[in-house]
């Protein structure tokens, strides 16, 4: 399919880290017509990994904070990462601790191998793409996006081949922004940012080298006490560091430990009653929140006694997600922002824990007289001494104290306010009002339900979509998500599906994106035969989207087309003009996309619900039996014709 530029359709994905790579894989798998996917990355070594998973940025002692079984890049293929790690990964250069390790669903896995996993799955998606669907990987920094109606230009600093320093233009039918986390500027350390004893980027080759290079009895100060800080402390302790380690944060909170054999669950609990007739102020809201939280924890403990106490709060937080959007909508904007700022760290700790591999060694060194010293307080300033050390001024609740350290590791966190982000691209998008800061939370930017970037009038500002971290505020108010689940892999999995699918709805000729009314009408039609035909078609399209092999997708697509013909016949048997093939494909694919992104179930439950455990033939046999039973039940339930 050729567009107005006289070339095949092109989608430019800005950012080739986790979010960009997974979205590119989805585009390559979903596309039915010729398409060029351009995967642009400004830091070549971060390709297919980003900072979080890059090989040289992570030591072998850095493991995922969640179980290996939750690290599949695809929600509908929950065992994919563990299967890859056990059966496909090249372990020839792995250290002895991991070379013969058998990965399990509830066990740990080193973060640095994730880059190999994503590279493998991307390469497979390229090999198994439909004819004419190709991938171009190019280096350069996107510094601007210019929107022209139904297409856009991506302005790239440096040429696509990495040579030179000029600017080039990438023409695109759609742009996907997968820019990752923005780094918060540590104003308290302005004077020492370049000091050899200050590590601003602990997830980097140089950062790891400096942590490992500190003298064995040296004093180390880690700014932060949550997951990233624990990584730094684990690295020191597992390397045999003997000096004191200070962990410092305003909250003083630390992560809890997942129990052995932990498996994620979604439990149903009563809706929390957090508001009266109207919002009565922050103090009353927090009081109600604590009261309802304690009640929910007690109900869960009684109703589900098998749930370990350490993850009760995680289960409660997940169960509240469906109810939070309506609650948050009633809280004034300034109050909502203040609540998120004040209780963000607490919500993060309640929502997610960490693996024992990381926490056990740090927690064992905590406590009175221990090697690791936990300090609750804000770092106000870090200054250098004449002897090469750094002095931290820490403001606590009642006093200010100082710590002199041979090394300071800053886990200062991410920048959620994109007006303060150190990004030329986002600065330009905000300046031109192509993007606007998220109105309710001030975190990330405004997007629609499909991830399309919104302008100040609340309408899509062009063919530009967003995946990952820039959608943090939207995840909070739309899906009730909290903590890292507003921007991590769990969110990215769904973003990649909906953005890839809706992008192709717009640019592929086989879909008619205007058929929104038809999509709604086919959600639950009254006619049992039509309902059965729609259900079968949606199931086939789900399987097509979830299938890795091209031949299997083509077979499923052929079966889907036959089922669409059945739907067309059923909808027109009363003389109504039948919907077009393009409209039907859009309606069915929209329903399939909704099923693939269902947040009300765990990934394993989703896979079962979608019927992805058996072969296509087995699933169709079950569906046929169920559909015959349903039709018979409907016929039996119909009232008899009255006797004259």
C-alpha cells in the first residue's frame, strides 16, 4: 500500500528501549499490508534494552525486582521469558552462578539478559513478518515532530547512519513516542555532578565500575531507600564491601520481600468508601483511606487466608484499581497532586515488593549496629572536601546531620513533570502544544484511551502515539494504577498492543476506522447465531495477533475472513445492507485488542480466558460445542407462539 509520499506506509518509533522494541514487535506481527517500521535510538548501546536492562549497565547481581515468570514481554504468552531463558539463551559467557541456573516462574533472573531476550524476539518478528513488512534500525536523536494533518515529520539530530552532526527528516504516517524515563535533576548536587566520587547514573558501565572500585572499607552513601537503592547496596555487599553503607531518603521506606513461590493474583474486594457526598479535604480523605485500607486488609485476610501477609497490601491495591478512577475524578486537581506527591513512595511500597535475592542480604545488614544505616531525611546539599570525599547535609524531622562519604550513589529517581524534563523533543512538543502536561496529575502528558497524544483542546494533535512512562498520569486516573505499575513492563505490554493495533487501524486499507458504531453493536448482539459468529471471529483474531509464526497467522487470517463472511450474511438477512469487509475487520480487531489488554485478570488467567492453551483446531472444536449449546438454550428459552 503506497501513501501520499509515493512510498510504503511508515511508522517511526522514537526510542528503541523496552517500550519501543516491544511496540515494534507488535507492529511487525500485526501488520497485514506492506509497512516499514523505523526503530530510532539516540544511544546505540541502549537498543533493545534501555537503561534498565542494558548489559553493561547492569551487573549480574542486579535481578528483576519481580519474578522471572512476570517478565514475558507478552501478556498473552506468560511463560515466554522463562522458556527463552531455559531453552534458547546463549549462556556461554554467563558467570558460574547463572550458567547452570534453572529459571522458574517465581524465581529471580538477572536484568542484563533481558536485552538478549528482546533482541531475539525482535529478530524473530522480522523473520516472521508478512511480505513487505520490514524493520529499519537507525541511530539518532529525535529533537522535534512536525505534524501535517494525517502524517508527520520526525526531525533527527545526526544522520540516520550515525555519521555527521546534521539534521535529517524522517517522513512518517504515524509516530510512536517510546522515550522512556526522564531523569530528575539533582539540584542538591549541582556542585559535584562531575566529581569522581559522585555517581549520578548507577545503571551505567561507569557507574558500576565506580561502585565496585570504592575501597573495601570506604564509606558509601546511597541516596534512596527503595528498589534502585537496594540494587546498589546489594552490589556492594555481594562484592564483600566492609565499610558502612548509608541509605537515605525522605520517607525512609524500604521494599518488602516477595514470599517463595509467589504468583500474582487479582482478587475481588468491596469498593472502598473513600469519599462522602463531596471531597472534605486532605486530612479527612487520608483518614478515610487508612480506615478503608485496614478494613480491606482484614477482609482479604479472612476471605483468602492462603495469601501471605507480606503481599496482602499488593492484593488490596490491585483490587482497588477498578474503583479509583471514579474516586480520583472527584478530588480537586491541586489536592490530587499534593496527595500523589506526599504518598507516592508509600503507594509504591504497598503495590510492589522485591525478590529475596536482593532484599535478604541488605535487610540482614540493616538494624542497630549493622553495616547498612537507614536514615530518614532529605539530602539538602552535597559538597566536596579537599581530601576527595563528599559531605552530605541531611535534613531530618528535628535536625540536620552530615555524612562524609568516599562515594555517593544517587538514586534520585525519575522526572514525572515533563515541563522540567531534560529533553529537547518534549520541550519542543510542549512548546508547540502538540503535547500538554497531564492536567490532573502533572505527571506525564495527556493521551486518549488508545494512547494518542492530545493537544490543549483534548483532541488528538496528529498521528502521534505514546507508550510507557509519559503515560503515567493517564494510567493513574484512567486505570487506577499506582507505584511502578503506572509506567513499568506491565503497563508497556498493554500500551504496545493498543498502540500497534490502533495505528494499523488508521493506516492499513483493510480497516475502516470510522466503523465505531458497528464495533459497539457487535459487542454483545442479541441474535445467538450472530453472537456465536462474532465470538468465533474475535477469538480467531486474538490468536492471529498473539501468534509468532507467519504461516500460522496467515492460516488464522483465512479462517477469520470466512467467519467475517458469516457475520455479513447474518447482519443482512433482514434486508439491511451488509457492513463492508473493512468495517467488520475493524470491529472484530477492536474487540480482539480489548480482550488482549484486559486488566481485570492476571496474564495467566488472560491466556486461559482467550483459549490460547490448545491448538487452533482444539479451541474451535470447544467453541463449536459451546455455540451449539448456546443456540439450543436460547431457542428453548423463547416463549411459545400463542394459540389462536
